[in-house]
C-alpha cells in the first residue's frame, strides 16, 4: 500500500486551499492565539460578561465576536483534522490536531457564560431584543434560545445539573467499554471446517454470507455472549433510561420523549405517527420475508437468513473515475447548476481524497467548514458499495456547499434531523439511474434487492428500535422495573410483529437489545426512519416533478439551520407532521418489491 507521500496529487484532497502547508497553519495558529498557555485566550470576549442586559448592541457585538472566533477556529480545526486523518501515525499532524482540540475546549469554556446570562434576563428585555433591528441577523438564534427558557432552571440548579453530568454518563461509558473492548467473541467454524474469527465487524460480513451454517453459528454465538451478561447489560440500559428520566423530571417535561424532542422543536406526535404508519403497512415487510423464504428455497426462514443477498452471482465493479462520472450523471434531476458545482468539485477543486494509503483513517465522510471546500474522505475500492458511498457523501457535501453559500455563518450548518436527507436522496438518484441502465436481469435483481434492504434496514428496523426505546422509557416512567425477562419478552414480541408469520423468531434475538449502542442515545434512531422517508418522498417528487419541486428542494439545501428542521422540510415539500411521507416511502418499498418479484419469476422460468 502507498505511503501518504506516494499518493499522486490528483488522488488527494485539496487541503492547500485552506493553508499552503503545515508551516502556514502554524503561523496562522500563532497569530490567532499568540500564547495558548495563557487564559483567557480571548480577553475581548470577557469584557461583555455582565453587560448583556444593557442594550441589544452589546449582545450583537458579543455574538459577532464569538462567531468570528468560532469561524477562524473551525478553519484551523478543519485543516488539522483533515491532515490528521490522512496519516494518523504522523506525529506532527497529531500534535497540531491535539493543539486545536485543546483550543476548541478553551473556547467552549470561555463562552459558557453567554447563554445562561442571556436566558436569565426578564422576558420583556428578551422580547425587546427579538424585536430589535440591531439583532435581526440573530433573530432565529435568539428565538431558539428563548424557547428553552421555560425548561431552564435557576442558575444554582443548572450548575448542579451540569455537575452531575459526568457521573450520569457512566452507564453509557460502561456499556461502550464492555461492548467495544472487553467482549471477545471467539471464532466460529464455517461449513468447510475453517475457523473464522468473530468480532463486531466480521459479524456484519458473515451474516450476509451464502454459507448458511456459518450464518447460523455466528448468529447464535454472537448473541449468546450478550445473554451471558444479560443482568449487567439490563442494569446498564436501566441506568441510561433513569438518566433520561432524571433530566426530564428535573426540567419538568411531561415525558422522556418530550424532553428529547423539544429542543429540536419536533412534536412527539411525529414520533408516534412514524410508528403508526409503519405498523399499518407491516404486510409488505411480511411479503418480503415470504419472498426471501421462497427464493432462498428454505423450509424455515430464520433471523440469520434475512441479510443474505438474493442473488449471489453478481459482482459489479467500477473504477473511481467512472464512479465520479455516474454520480454526476445521476444528479441530473437537480438541474444543471447543481451538476456543474459537483463536477467542478470532483474534477477541478479536488474535494475527494480517493484511495486508501498507509495509516489513513478508514471509512468515509464529508467534512469541512464555512471557509473550506466540502471535503470527502473515501477509501475507494471499486466496489458498487463504494460508488454508493461516494454518492452519499457527495449529497452531504452539496448540502454543505449550498447552505454555506446562502446562509450567514450562524445558520450555515444543518441539524442532525436533516443531515441524512440530502445524502439518502442522492443515493436514491443513483439507484434509479443504475436500474434504468441495467441490461442484465441478475444485476437488476441485485440492485433492487440492495435498495429494498436499505429501506428495510433504515425505515422498518429503525422504527422497531424506536418503538422499543419508547416502550422501555414508558415502563420506567410508570415505575415498572426493567428486568432481562421483561426486555426479552418485549423484544421478542416486536420481532414477531415486524417480521411476521413467514419468519422463525429464534430465541437468540430476544437479547439483541443488549448490543445496540443507539438505545443509549436518547431517542435518536427515529431520525434515520424519518430521514429516509423524507428523502424518498422528495426524490419521487423531484424526479417526476416540475421545476417548482426542484426549486423547493434546492431551497431546502440552501436553508442550513435558518429554520426549525420540520419547517425546513415543509419548505422542501414534505410535511413530517403527517404520516404521508412515511406512507409514501413504504409505497416505494412495495413498488420495488413487486418489481423484484416479477423479475425473479421471469428469471426462474428462463
Ligand atoms: Zn451520511
């Protein structure tokens, strides 16, 4: 494998667009903070402490100053973090990266007074601020802050809550330690008698293998490990739910769910509507399971049979240059301007760090800041999966590009609830193009199956998770203790409901809850389901739609965080407060499934 120095310029991202070299970065750092040891690092900021009540001009000055520092800090951070990921063993990059992290931490501390001081002002003063033309650039920013006021405690109590913060992370940290470090899963024999080492990463691979005996063995062995620790894992999950309940009750929210969704301004009805809409159409998921059983020619479809591809003979490969080309082509429905920005980004501005090299960070992401290109890290290996990853990350990068071009600094980032819409949208456009072009029926089956699996994993599975999460919080809210027996029983029931009569619900699945880190994230996973629903509904609209649908979608990309996420999606053309987008996504699943059934029937008769 190439060392970083050996990677040709065209295959590297253009970090020089930020700073010409490491030396220039260090100069800029020095100029920004001449003495990193001395605090406060930004004495000018401290001058505003205690002055906010006086007049909106002070508030604006303080905010302008804060945003200016933040912006410069992000630029320095972006360069250091990109270089760090190019070669994580490079000591210079590592040092610079740690320097900037320390500085970012100092910035957070030195600005921590701002929000509490503002929130402590009387409502009359805050309303004057909101109405003041001086603060018009920050109107929504302040409005969001004021919204939280109702649930903000007295300064003393807030301090106490903050103090408890670290101790309250123990459940999650312990879960991570046991799950990521302490647990060893041994090895499993495949049907050839070869020992296969089992880990989190290899589990994901083996469970998709054609070797059924291997699948069955890894499924059982993997879950049995968790079963052995069911009491510990149950206590840890209980601890985390208790943590959420403590926060919710301390701030007088009516429920854990409300406490988690209120800061995003998402009504709890959105959450319930998602679950309800999915429940209404579980028949299509059941139909898919029946199809699996038939095509795989199984007497019994077990839970270790649900990830294996329905065709095994397909291996689509594509060199990187071709992947760029097809991703650019696939976004044609978004118009010439969008396409040209992306082409320029790929081919002229060098957004993408294309291939693996020694000590490069694994995986893929889109990253950058207000003053940078929307960089993409890839570890491209010619697989079809990599082409989709490129489309996905390009979706994020184009969202960033449009938001940063259009919004002022304070609204240029998009929130988590919206983050996966643009990326999933672009994956969908790519699927459409590939399926449209595909001549070989087996390839087409493969592509359809992949898309169906995407929707199953993101919409159905994550909604089942969301339902489980809601259940366990409700149990604790009502004073019912969580026991391994209760959790297993609830989890089994959910699996039965979701997978339907064609699937054998193996007893090992009852413990699956014990291995899902997302159950510690506080009502996070439902956003995967709403995200893909919004993306599919929007793609359907834009592809078949008129100019106004495309314009609406582009204005969503331009919106950043200038509105609440639900309002932003409304602007794009989907109303997440209604069940319609989720229903439409399931319709898409239904349509793809019918196509797949038809193709499979045809190829079987050929
Ligand atoms: Zn993503």
